[in-house]
C-alpha cells in the first residue's frame, strides 16, 4: 500500500509540474492512460476555469455535472488534483454552499490553491489528506464527488466507508471512475505503472456495486460512459463510468411528547 501511495504522489506531483509549465498533464503518460474525451467539459465550464486547472485535469468524467448540485449544498471532492471539479462545483452550489477539495499531493494542492485565487472563488477549501481517512466530521457534507481517483486507492473498502461516514443522511455519492467488466490479467494487477494508469486498481463492476452496498449505500447505479483502449487488459473491458449511490435518509424521529402520545 505504501509503495502504491508513493508512486501516485510522485506521478501526480510531476503532472502538477507540467501543468504549471503550461503543458497538458493528460494523455500519453502512466498517470493518465485512461484519458477522457477532449470534450469532457463544455465550453462554458472550460471558459470559467483557469488554464492551470484545465491542464492538470486527469479525470475520466465530469462529476460536478453528474451530481446535479444545488445551491447551498456542501460538497467534498476526493482526490481534487488541480481543482477543476472543485471550482466547477463551487459555481453550482453558489455563495451559500461550500466545496472541499481533498488531495494527498502537495504539488497538486499548491496548484489548486493558485487556481482558486486566480478564479476568485471564495467558497472553497483545499485539505491535505488521504481518501481513506477524510479529515472532516461525520455527517458533514451533502455530496461526495470524485474523478478517476477511487480506483487508485489501495483500500477501497475504507475509502468508500469514509465517504459514507462524512455524508449526511440522504447524501449522495456521485463519482466518475474507471470500471472493469470481466477479469483483468493477474500480472497487470501487480503493475504499479498500470495502477497509476487507472487500470490495475480499477474495480470490476459487480464488486463496485457490492462494496457500496456493504458500506450501507442504497440506489447504487453504475452507468458506463465510454470504453478505453487497453489491450493489455484483455479479455476484460475497461470503461469510464458514472457511479451513483445514496446514503439512506435518517428514520423519522418518534415524538414522545404528551401531546403526540395522547
């Protein structure tokens, strides 16, 4: 687990450096071998975000749009990178809402904070930490989003359990992630390069559903969006997907006042 974490920090730190130099951190390297289509974000979203945030994007979806965020909501982005999805979410929840971005890589956090200042966004806070140990209280956020990050975790059960813990009752889990259909060759699963490339650590679709259900989520849905070219993963099929689930709402409190119990 420590080896995986160390390589992830190194590769994503390098990606942040490329974005600072005006280079696309995306397709063509180990940190981004499951790249999303070029039109992942529409023109309006792209125009509202600093170039450094766009260049640092290594995602496989648009979770800020997927989550159908509402004004006033509190959002947590797991593995927020250069901050693109945090800043887009902040626009959607408005000044009465708030968005936390959580990342373990210092270079990405520094880049994200610079992007926040450039964008002039104030309803955002970037936190350093691991998605397996979220530095927020129980029941503190309305929505957990993430963009091609859950697959990188070496302890996905813990990461999913932490997402469940910090969500308020009725809160939503809405992430873009790489999902496997079929069996990935065992030698590929052991490859650190392919783990960083979002393939070796990706969950099989049925396993993803099971882990969310075991953590306590309901209304679990996995919707594939596009297929990646990953010949070394054959016979499995590697897809990007929108993964949705909901934390059950709190049970109605029983009224024990005399007026209620008469």
